[in-house]
C-alpha cells in the first residue's frame, strides 16, 4: 500500500473531524490514561469508547485481510477492546468505568432498544407479517444441523455425542451468557448434581469462541453475497415475489431536532414495557427476557398499525443516528466489558476450534437451506436464524450484523437470541437427562 502524502493525511476525517482535531483529543485521552486521571462516569466512558472505537473501526475497515475476511472494523473494535484489558494497556479504573457504562448504566440496552424499535417500525408491515410465520423453521433447521454436525465430529475426535452437544453445541446456540450459559448451567446442575460454577467454566469458552467465529462468518457471508448476488437480498430477508409487498419503503427524513426526541422516548418506552412485562410474568413462574417482550410489543404495534406513521419514521430516524454514530463505540465496549481474551486463548486448541467451527457452519447451513425452502434469501436467513442463534446474545447480534453490513435485520436477530435462546434452554432441560 503506497504511503499517503501529508496533504492526503490532512484530509482524513474520523468522527466527522479533521485529523488534527482527532489527534488533539487522542492526546487528551492518552494523558488521562497515563496519569490515571481520566474522568469517571458517562463522560469519560463515552468519550473513550467513541474516539478509540472510531479509530479502531477506521483502521479495521482499511486492513486488507481484516476488512475482506474478518468483518473489518467490528472485529477490530471487539478484539482491540479485549486486548486493551487483557494486556493492561488501559488503567483498571477506565476499563471498570466502561464496563459499568455498558452494563449497569445500560448503554447496551439503550442502543438495542433504538435498533429494535426503529428497525421494526421502519419495516414494510406486510413483509413483517410474511416473514414472522416462516422464521421458526429456520431456527429449528439451524439448531438441528449445528448439533448434529458437532456430535458426529465429536465422536470422530474421541468425545461422546452427548459431551460435544452439551458442552459445545448447546452453549454456543443458547443465546449468550446471561440468557444462555448461566441458566443452562443451572439446568445441568439440577440434572447432573454438579455445581453450576463448575459447569459454567466449561461453557464460557464455547460461548466466547463461538461468538468470535460467528462474527468472522458474518463478514464472510457478506463477501459471499457480493460474489453471488442471487443468494442475498442485501438486508432484505423475504424473497419478494409478491407484488403487494413491493411498495416503496419510505426512508426517514430529518426535518427537526424534536424528531430525535420522539424516537428516543418511543424506543425507551418500548424497552420499559418489555421490562415491566418480564417482571410481571416472572411472578407467575415464567422467565422471559425483556428484549423478547419488547420485540413482541413493537411487532404487535406495527402489525396492528396503531402508531402514527410520523412517529414510526421518527423512531426509524433515531435508529439510523444510533447505528451510524455509536456502533464502533458499542463494539469497543463489548470487547472491554464482555470479551475475555484469556478464556478464548485458553480454549484455543485445534480440536476445540474444529468443533466450534462445526457448530457455526451447521447453524449457517441449516438455516440457509430451510430459509430458502420457506422463501427467504439464504444469506439473510443464515445471518439471522443461524449466526444470531450462535453468537453471544444482544452484543453478538450487533457485532454480527455490523460485520455482515446488515444492521436492518436486528428484529430477526433478536428473535433468534431471545426466543431462540429460550428454546435452547428448554431443549437442554429435555436432552441432558437423556445423554447423561
């Protein structure tokens, strides 16, 4: 790659700023890290995640091999963030602050609420109805192929089918950590009489490595779609053979600042409703994640057509703002707060890697084949019903969709992560007594 001239370098813009202003802000951040005097709370976390996130995103999207085969900026931000913590490049106080911002302060929830509400309310209503009734068979296809493939390969490598399914296949397909591996470990504890902490130590590497491989596969599927355009709808899930579904999708148009306020309020209100329903239903003995209730309520509102079109477009506008400006920051936050590089490295043996690859490949193949049968584009079906079943829940959904450049598929990704994850937990409770 030829060296850039000073004039070319001066024209580079990151975060919409001239490079000289970006460098000045970077120096402030570096000085704060060196002196361990970086501001705490939202201000410090947000500044660090946005600036460093966009820097890593800028670099990742320009590295030839990384941008072509590994998902570009998304993978760079996630593993760059994990490396900053693992190698103690940043002070513990800063990484702790970013972790608090992501988890306790709810930045991840705030981001995903915007994506779910904006992407569903901005969808073609008839397309949403048509897609929803065909989606469950794709999830079943992904799970069946993933678990079947890992069980066969597991036996080839000297493991029992039950062991490879229980400790590698099920945790990868189970919806992440909080909604997947943790409750699955409780299921194992009850069935096997082994402490859940012991079980969890075996499940976590599979979840972490599976999430990393799923992100890489997201980038690869995007390249496959570019190579074979007939396999992809470029972000559209349903193959559109019905003339009634070919109405023009209205793009949200910014006319005033108040539109963003409306979008923020509606996104937050749907998340609050999801949380309320989760608590109320939990009292009746059912544990259903707030994201699942949010998806159901937003989809019901869209299908019933009760929200004025103006409000729908305002929420879609807010979704566009969030996805275009905060995705790199979120990816870096996922790397810092949710990705343990040590666990991934310790699990990285050739056999283990092959079995993880088998689960991800099986999920992709099963969902793509069933998706094509029910009228979905294979690549979009593989990304949503396949990879978003195999990644680390909400954080993995954002990473996979960013790597595959199909963020508009978030509603279906969340169906996989939340409702699909609940399906895996139910299946684990039935299969573990049989295999063990």
